[in-house]
C-alpha cells in the first residue's frame, strides 16, 4: 500500500454493502414485531377477545347446566356439547378479524405508514413480514383461546348432562378447525385493512360480512342458487370447520381450502394495491 | 320587540336555531362520506329486496308448509334494512366523532356555546335527512318486492293490515338508529369506540343471546334495542315472545332517549 492511497474508509467501494435479502428480511421482521408489540389497541383487542370467549363459553355452558332440567326432551336430545360449547366462535371471529385489520389500519391512521414505507421501499416485504407475524401469533392465540374456552366451558357441563373432552376425535377436530377459522379470519382482516386503509371501514365490512349477511341469506329456501353461493360465505365455511351439523354446508377439508383461497385472493389484491398506490 | 335593536335580534331563539341548523346542514353534507353512505343505504335496502325476494321465489317449492305459512312478504322486502342500519348507524357516529377527530368541534362550540341546543339541532338535521331517505327507500324496496314475489309466493299490498305501518316503520327504525349512533358518538367521542359500541349493541348482543338455552333467549332477546325496534317493520311477529310493533319501537326510543340524556348531562360538563 502506498502512502498516497486514501484511507480504506474513504474508498468508494468501502461504503456499507447493500443489505442481503436475508438481513433485510430479518430487519423488517424485527421492526414489524416492535410495532406490533407496541400497539396498545392490538393487545386490548386480543385480551378482550380471549376474555370474551372464555366468559361467553362459561356463561353459555353454565346456563345450559342450570336450565337442563327445564329443557324439553327434544331440546335435550338435540343438545350437542361441542357445538354449544364452541358457539362463542361466532363472536371470537369478529375479534380476530379486527385484530388483523388493526395491525395495519392503525399505521395508516397515525401516518406511521409513511415512515415504514420510506424505511422499506420493498412494500411486498412489509406485507409479508406482517402476514408472517400475524399468522404465527394469531394461530397461537387462536389455539389458546379456543382450547381454554372449550375446556372451561365443558367443565361446567356436569351431572347427567352430556359433555365432550379433547380426546373425543370429533371435539379435537372441532377445536383445531375453530382455531384455523380464527387464524384465517385474522389474515383476511389484515388484507382487508390493507385494502381499505381505514379502521372504521374495515371493521364495518367485517361485521357486515360475518354477522349480517349470514342472518339475511342463511334461512332462504335451499334452491340450487343458494347451494352454490351461501355455503361459501366465510362465516359458513367457518361453521363447516367447527360445527358437527353441517347439513347443506361444505365438508371441512374443502371449506378450509376455500377459506384459504379467499385469504390468498385478498392478499393478492392487497399486494397489488399496496405496490401501485401512494402510501 | 323593537326591530332596530341588534342586541335583541342576536339573542332571539329562532334566529339562533336557524343559524345552528344551517351550519349543521352544511357540515353534514361536507363530510365527504355522507352522500356516499346515504346513496349506499338506499342501494342496500332496494338490493336486499331483489336478492331476498328472488331467493324465496326460486326456492318456494322446496319450503315446508309451516315455513310457507310463516313467510312475511313485507318483512322480506324490507330486510335490506338490517344491512343498511350499519351504514346509517355509522353515519350517526361519524357525524359527531369526525368533528372531534379534526378538532372542528372547538370552532363549533365557540360559535354555539349552547351545547344542548347544538346537539339537539344536529340530531334533528341528521334525523330529518335519514328519515326522508330511508322512508323513500322502504317504499321502493316494498314496491320491488311486490313485483318480484309472483306465482305461488304470496305478496302484500299496502291496504293489508299492518303493511303501511311496517313500510313507514322502516324509515322510523333507521332514523332512531341514526340518532342512537349520534348519541353513542357523542358519548365516546372516538370513531372506533363509537362504532364498536353501536355494532356491539345492535349485532353482537343478539348473537350472544342466541347462544343461550332457548327459554333464556326468549326472555332476553325481545328487549334488546335492535330486536325491539325491528318489530315495527314486521307484519307477522317473528316469535311468540316478540314485543308488539309499537311497544318495540317505544322501547328502542327509550334506549335512544336514555343515551341522549347521558350525552346532554356529560356534554355540559366535559371539555371539548
């Protein structure tokens, strides 16, 4: 090395190397994790969802226990401990959808999204990191919520009442199916939130889709048109996954596939819009 | 009164009310989402009649005799209201919370320090707009339903007992929902919180009541705000435990009045 050479740090090629995809991916994942962890509304929603599910399960099972001797013979014969015990899923799904939506809409609400996209112009990477985190955390939370609420609920069904345990194959499938339904609903909420960028619109759409639409169309006469559309509503696909009386609905395996397909389509739409529009 | 005294005029009640009403009117229509939400409401009510009535017409033969006997053509034509109530309720919430969100509320209160009067006028303006639109939409949906329910499917006519009351009731119900949303928005002062409360009461509570054993459901469900109020746009009561149409509507009015009273009490004390 001759004394005229500039010091190594000043040479052009010595500028920090471009981040490798792996390092960038890890950095984005870390920053998304920090954001997720520091979002208070997310924790409140998760905690409220857990408490509401357990509370609802206890309430429903305890009231069946206390009314059992007043129920008619027909109502007793129709009583299915797993279906009744998991009824809370209809409401828990709303919390998971909200959880997914909030993970992204709050960033739009505060304007934080501008900083995020400036730091990581690779927008698909941002969405992928969010999806991965929500999938991992969401499935863990879903499994914990469904099993805890199920077990506590069943523990109230005592005496002569029929009750289910996790060792019954039907019950185990229903609990796993319910957890899958909640996880996929959370992802659907995430992509919906990315599409509409507003907490209010995302929450209203989720409620309309999961609570009002089924009430309106489920009881219509079962014409061919009905059979080709209504069973494929997200809430009815969810029923296929956790309810024992499927009736006209889709079988569990194709139901899981269709629900996953919805998530994929929503993801593709969210990705396209995220890439093409301004922050 | 001496008309040359400007001080007298400034304090005259009708002038102030008119000015407040005009400013609330301007604010309602300049919220960008309001015309869209109102148009969507009309669309949803009429589209609901199309979807549900054609669904019943195409599947009528597959229904059991008891299902056919329980069929309520007026209610079926009007059921788009169940979806529209979310839009209208959200509009009511946003009419207040968007002002708190942007900080416009401080200018509003500086201009009209009479807070009770301000909220009353806001409710009246919103209520009048929603009533006119949703009553017209109810009539449109009923007419659409009457044309779609053909062949063996029974249809209703406005002369039949209870039918005109139900169609007019659709407009009354949605007006009360809009006011309920306004009151909850003013109580919570936050869009997500206001919307969550409104939808929790209107949608999640009935779902929860439905999970309970049958006799408990029958005891609780009829008294929930949405279920009680919706009796006004039923011609056949959906269950033997349902309240009568006017009792149900009065109960919903009572819920709305109670939340409005809470707002007026709090609003006078809270800083904006």
